[in-house]
C-alpha cells in the first residue's frame, strides 16, 4: 500500500472527539463480544455432554402411586407387558437414566470407618443385563455377571456389591492408580470396582454443584428394592423408539390401572436430553440475539459518524481530487483511517475483555477467556468497521473535483 | 420570552431538527430503545426472581439452622448451612416445635400426593403438597376462602384433615364450599377442613431446600405432618449423613428431611431465639447426639440469599444488558455529536442573533431529552417483546414476567438519564461554537 499513514494520523488529530468515540464503541463492543461468545460456547459445550449410553435406542417409563408392598408383582406385570410391545428389544428395571429424575446420590468414603470423604456420586441401580442394554462401553475390567447381582435386604443398596465406575470417578478417587479391585463405602455398604466404563453421565447435571458430571457408579441389584420399583428402561431400534414409547404409555393404563404414569420423566432419552437443556438453549439464543444487536448498533454508529465526517470534509476531498487523487485513493484513505481507529479501539477492547472476564470469573462460574478468542474478535471487528465505513467512503469517493472550486 | 415559551421554542427547534435529520434521529432512538429494552427486560426478571415473598412480615420470619453432622465429617459448617439451610432431622424439628420459644413455628416437608377422586372415569393424579404443622397458615399469611386450618391438637392426634388450594377446589368441586367433604389422598381418607384463597408467594421460599419448585402457582394440598408421615407419605428430599439408614423409619434415621420456620414477635427477638438455639445444640452435644456447636438464624430474605435462589444466569443477563446499554449510550453520543456539528452554521446564526451559550446548551439538552423519551417509548415496546419472549421460555417463573408500574416508570427514568448523559458532550461542543467563523462561510 503506497498510502502513508502519517497524514491520516495528522488528520485524525483534528477530529479527536469523533475518533475517540468510534474507538470507544469498538472497545466496548470487543469486550462484550468476547465475553458473550465465551458464555455461548460454555453453554453449547455443556449441552454436548456425553451421556455414555445409546440414547437414540432408549426410553424411560416412571410409575408412581402404587402400593410399595405390591411393587414386585407390579414390576413383573409391567415388564412383561412392555416387553410384549412389537419393536421392544428389552425391558429392564433401573432407578434412573441420564437426563432423567434425580434418584440416588450417596456420599462415599475410601475407608470403612467413614473418615476419607470423597464426594457425592450418583448411583445407578439396575437388574441383570442393564449395562448392556444401556450400551455402556467398558474400558477396563469386566461387566457384572449373574452372580454380581445382589438382593437388597435393607436400606437402599446391597450390603456389598461389585460395581462399575466411570473413568472420571476412578480418576477422582484414585488418581494415577489402577481402580480395578479398589473399594469404597457409603455408610456400611461396601463397593468393589470390577469394571471401568468410558462415560456415564449423572441424571441431573448441575454445573454449580460440587460433583462432577460423570461421578457415577453402576450397582448391579435384584429387585425388590425401594429405589428399584416402578421405573423401567426400554430398549428399541432407534426407528421404532417413538412409536414404542407411545404404545408403552398407552399400555401402562391397561397393565397397571392402579399406578400413575409420571409424564414428566416418561419419555425417550433424546426427548429428556432436549428438555434438560431447554434453559441453556434459551440462554444461548438470547446471547446470540444480544451479539447481533450489539454488532448492529456498533455498525450503525460507525456509519452515522463516518457519514457526517465525509459530509464535513467534502471540500477537502474535492481539493484532493482536483490535485489528482483517484476515486480509489479516496476510498482507500477512508478505509485506512477506519482501520486505524478500529485498531485503537481493539487494543483498549482486548484489555477490557480480559478485565471483564476476570470480574465474571470472580463472581460467576465462568471459565478463563481462551486467548484465541481475542484474534477472532479482532478480525470480526476489523471486518465490521470496514463494512460500516464502505458506504460513506464510497460516497466520499464520488465527490467530484469541481466541489473544490465551488464553495471556496 | 418566559421560561415556558423558551421551552416550547426549543421543543419546536428539536422537532424541526429531527425532521431534517431523519436517519440520524432514527438511528439514535433505535440504539437507545434496544439498550433500554434489553435492560428493562432483564431488570424485570431479576426483580421478579429476587422479590420479597412476604413483604408484610418477612423481617420477622426466621430459618433456624443447626448442624447435625457426625464428628467424622469434615464438611465446613457454613457450606453445610448453604446446602441444607434449615433442613433438620425429625427429632430436632419436633424438639424445636414443642419448645414453643417463638411466636409461631412450623415444621414441613414437600410431597407429591396421589389424589383419587370419586368421579367415575377420572384417573388418580398427583398434586404438589406440603405436609406441615398447624401454624403454617397463620405464619405465612395464607387466608381461607372456606373453613380454616387445623389445630395443634389435630397435629398431635394425627387427625386426618386437609386444607386444599382454591385451584384444586375448582378442579374437584367446581369451586363450591367443600369443607367437611372427604378426599382420598395416598389411599387414605382425609376430611377437608379449609379451602385457601389464591396463595403463592414468589419465590416459594419454604420449598427451595425441600426439593420443590421456586416459583409458580403454588401447592395444591396441605396435610398434617404427623398423620401423613404415619401414612408413609413419600417426602421429596432426604439427606442422610450417617450409616445404618432405614428407609422405612426416617423419624429415627440420621437424615435431614424436614425444615423448620419460626415467626418472632419482633425482629429484635432474633438474638434471644439464637441463644435458645445455641443452648439447645450445647445440650445435644452434651447428650452425644451433636458434635458441632454452630448455629445460624437468617431471616427470610437472608435465607433466600444464602440459598442462592436468584440464578446466576439472571444476574449475568442483567450485567450484559447494562453493558449493552452503555454501548448504546456511547453510540448515541457519537450520533448526537455528528448531528450537532453538522448544525454549526445554524448555531452560529443563533449566537450572532444574541442567543447565549446557556441557551444553546439548553436547546441541545432538550433535544437529547426528546430522543431519550422516544427511546424510552421504543424501549418499552422492546421490553414488552422481550418479556413476551421470556413468558414463552421453559423456566418456571416465566409466566410471571410482566412490567409493573415501577418498571414502567424506571424505563423512562433510565431512558432520560441515558439520553441526557449522552447529550452532555455534544451540547457542550455546540455551545462552544464561535459565531464568527460560521457566519463567514455561509
């Protein structure tokens, strides 16, 4: 570019106020933009949490309001009835599913005396074959076998069980060690790790909570049990799933007229996932709206100021044109000028963006702003500035040289 | 000219200038309107979420908090109160209830109760219910349409009586006086003692740590705690902290699952009640039941703050909206400046004809103020649109998002302040214009 920056800087000195204002708008836009984008990606990445199960093949049915004493008979009747629906591959008793209702969180310790407290993971209970039906992926050890499924004599859990844990929980409990064969306790209930699965998300993931999204244990159990009654996992081919769930809900009224279907939680897993992330999606949508409005307002502000600017300098432009400057020269002049001003703004904006991020990190659960956001934001604002100044700059380039002689 | 005439003249000048600079004016009003719309929408939601559910007596309602954890637990006390709040074991809640050291006291838990109707063909359904003790209604200002609550004697006798909400009475009995009729709840018969007038404190403070919804139309059914527990009601939240849990005998289990609230005659009695609480805990430590001496007694609003009832999302959105408003204001400064500098000649003429700098300054501030009011009107439209969008969101408070009178006034106050602040710099620049050079170049 043969254009010199020196004369532009000299000209800007005469328009300090307008220059500072545009730069300030860009700085504020840059700061808010970077942080709003961070919040959006934060939401979106939370929404992509890996549940570790074959969601598209799974549905969940929850019943309420039956006599606990009759649970065993009811479960058998419902399981048989559901299994008879065409397209159903399997029916299992399970206490909850990812994105389903909160069902069994227990504080655990690494010693029997209960001294080494290590958090409150979620415990999934399921009858024989449940891990296979869920589609859990084993990364070490083995799946529970028939002998691992224990009856629950008292309380909520078997007195002693061979369990599966997630890789995430194993890493939290025994960092850097082989978790297979390790033991932990909740009260007097003892667990021994026989297998590690790649992923299994908790039912209700709470970002603000103290517990990890995948602090989960699968406990093999035999019904009846207070946590394992009236809640069913249905597995079907993904193409059949929606139809099967409609049929299943209809069948419940026939099979178990004395129980009440819990409509909130009885659904396919894809539907439960969608429901679970509704507010996050709404928040992300709102942030996108704010960003669009923000960029629009900033662009219009630049258009407004630059138009005025061009109008104010018509005479000056006319003189330059009369002295031999081409239209392209004038266009490039205004574009370079805008580029310089936007750059001033961006420098201030980057500092503000980091500052705002630090404040957000202090008061809210917001991660550190990744540094690669900054160049992306910078390029976006440069482009925005160039687009916004284009119309006024073209109008400036259209000023005929004769203007120079007219009003002097 | 008198002050009023001058003001009228400035208004006229402003209108003329708006006509001449339609695009610039439209841009300014649009920017301000967007910023104000976003701010008011988020402020209205924040106000809704952080409101006082019982304004007439919230300063006298307290949540006693004690720490039942075993000696082995390493949990820090303050963190525990944040998590469990006024949740207690059955034993402690009953001890505090029967001590009667406050003007009123109530113990409660939430449950989902199965209601079976006699109407043929109607399926049984589940309703949000509160299992509680007799003072609940008078303590929380729930008034009756028909009948009344039950007595402390009914509590101890495990009387099978219930109070139902007006909306449940409408659903079951078509709104007729149903006092004395029998309702089948969880497969047991209860006699209806009273029907409430619409009562739904927002946020629903008594349910936040019991596993209930924070907002919404309220609970349908209120049952005596002792009777419901004897009938094996399934309560929403059970937090256990020691081994040997028998799910069937929660009354003696090392689990917290009921909450306690007290009403004191004066807010200043809190000190005395806290001393009573500390003495109670000291006594329990002496008995070997308790291990931690800490107690807390936040009032209702303090309790809501401790339980972090207002979601971080709402606060973050409000911050973001005001950041956005700031950008809109800076933008308006720029546009106003562009407009006023374009009118240097007009200002020069007016100055030459004898207008003082003050007059020019006032004129431009009047113009800014008008932009502000127009921005406020547009902001109101955007805020209504925003709240309409919020009412269609899945959050449980969504249906309550409306503009009230105070937010309506706030809209114009914010709009005027924003536009006047934005107008200061351009007005100052305008009145600094020297008349002579402008006249020369006409």
